[in-house]
């Protein structure tokens, strides 16, 4: 009988490395701003809260990073949100947990043609619930949504992620 496949890991917090400690929020922000997938897409992490409850990322659509419709690429919009719920959870939970994105979707609502911002939050009480659910070795799967908004206030996209958390053995 074959083993079931492990969930797709699309962020920096998965696997064996996911059980190690993260650098502090300020250092991680600097690292993420030179992380090739984000840097190449033109995504900039502008804020990571000291308590790991909030992350903000921006993308300025420019001549060299827009699609043929003169708007942000859809993959870039999703990249603005991809690793951050996992990183916020890991930052709050600390070492000893396996955390990854087990499912995701994005709904494109309007073209993003200027500066777009994704503000993500993971409140302390939600992570306390995740910790309580996983204390006995059970897994936790939670759903988190982010709205990506233009600098003129137009809703550009809505990204949703399922976050899988389990205590490491």
C-alpha cells in the first residue's frame, strides 16, 4: 500500500526546516526582500509586526513587470501573500511545529495597474486556538483570506490559504 502524499509545501516554513526557529521579524523582512521569487516579481515586504500578527507586502506595477494588459501578473499578486500566514504562525508558535500552506486560491476582481498592497493578519487568539488543537498531536487546518487593494482603494484580488499545522515529533 502506498503512503499518502504529503501536502504541497509552498512556503519557507515546511519540512524539517520548519521545526527550526525563525529570525526576528525585522531580519526576516530584510531576508524576504532579497528572496529571489519575491524580489524578481517586484514584491516588497514593508512590515512584519514584532508579535508576528501582521504582515504587509506591496507591488508597484511598472513597465518591466506588468502583463500585456498593463496590469500586475496574477502570479505576482498571489506571491504577495503566499508564505506569510505560515511565517506568522511559525513566528507565534515557535520551533516545534510543522507549518505549511496545504491549499490556496485567488480570485481576481479588477486589474491592478499601480501600487497594490496585501495586508495580512493572524491574531494571537487564532494561533492560541491552533496551539490548543495541536497539543495532543492532532492537526489544525485553518483558512485565511487576504484582500489585495490598489492605492486608490480598488479591490484587486482576494487570496485564500489553508494553513496546516501539527506539532513536530
